[in-house]
C-alpha cells in the first residue's frame, strides 16, 4: 500500500511538473502573441493615418481639378467671344451696332496719295 502511495505521489509530482512546464510554455506563447498583436495594432494605426492623409490629398486634388476646369471654361468662353467679335467685325466692318474694343485704335482710314507732277 505504501508503494502504491509512493507511486501515486511520484505520478502526482510528475503531473505537477508537466503542468508547470505547459503553463510556462503557454505564458511564453501568450507573451509572444501579445507582442505580435501590439505590432499589428501599431501597423493598423499607421495604415489608418496613411489612409486619412491620402483621403485629404484626394479631396485637395479634386478641388484643384474643379478649380482648373472652371478657369479653363471661363478662358474658353472668353476666347470664343473674342473670335466671334473678330469674325463679326471682319464680315461687316461698318456695323455700328457693335462697338469697337475699348483701348484699341479705331480702324485706319484709307489714304490716297496724290503726286504732283511738278
């Protein structure tokens, strides 16, 4: 009976030792996983910051493109207006309903040169 008790105690000691080893290995694995999760969280924060910054840049580029297109549309309308004005003046230069462009000289008068034969 004593031998059985001694064997049971030895088995119990071995079981406790095995359990302690498994606990130590589990704690080490948990520590490694915790560090890995911490790195993943840091990377996610970095990615979130990059996405936020990229979103702001896309918004800024969108507003710049819209502004550029508006400016180009206004310039296009101005060029079309000037071309239309020039065409109308070329087709009918004596039309008094269309005013000359301010700041430009009036059309030159045609001059005839008279040579005297003296």
